[in-house]
C-alpha cells in the first residue's frame, strides 16, 4: 500500500502498481465520453507528476470534468518507450493555489507494454545510485 501525503481522498490508497515520479508536459486538445459527447478546442497544458503501469497523476490550471477521456502520447525515454493510450479522468482535487490535481487510468493498455515502465523504473534506480 502506498501513501500520498496531502491527498484528501483518505490517508491510504490501494495501488495496483508503483507510482514513479516523472516530469512530463502534455497538452489536452479534446475530451470525449463513450456516448460520443466531445469537448473540443481545449488547449489545456498539463504537468504529469507521476506515472504507473495503470495511470498518471497530473496538475493543470484547467477545470476538466471527471469521467471524460483523452488520447495521450507519452514518452518515457527512448523512441521505443513511447505509449499511445486512452486516459480516463477518475478523480479531481482542487488545490489551494487554484490549480487542480487529477488521477487518471490508462484504458486498454496491453500488458506486453509493461516493459516500458520496468525500463523507466530501472533508469530511475540507476540515476539514484549515481
């Protein structure tokens, strides 16, 4: 069980996989729901703060609706470490500075791609040892 300090959804969270710290920038241009409802022309820059085999956590000034999806291209190093995935926004936390923290889940991620996260975690461990 992993603990995320300051997270208002309870003191303890159950995780299916380890969260890894990351510093990535993405831009959301369109959100969608399964019933073909779209929110277009968003131009919402996001800062991804952590990633796991099952999802991402990010911060943004944009107010995004929970339950919506977006397409993401995430690169964790080499060209072979690029993921194209659908991400679902599961939860939102309003922060004191007016920004928002979001917890999201990857949808339909093939387990064969787990090697990308394993390699990324190994690279973090190597950097810590230096």
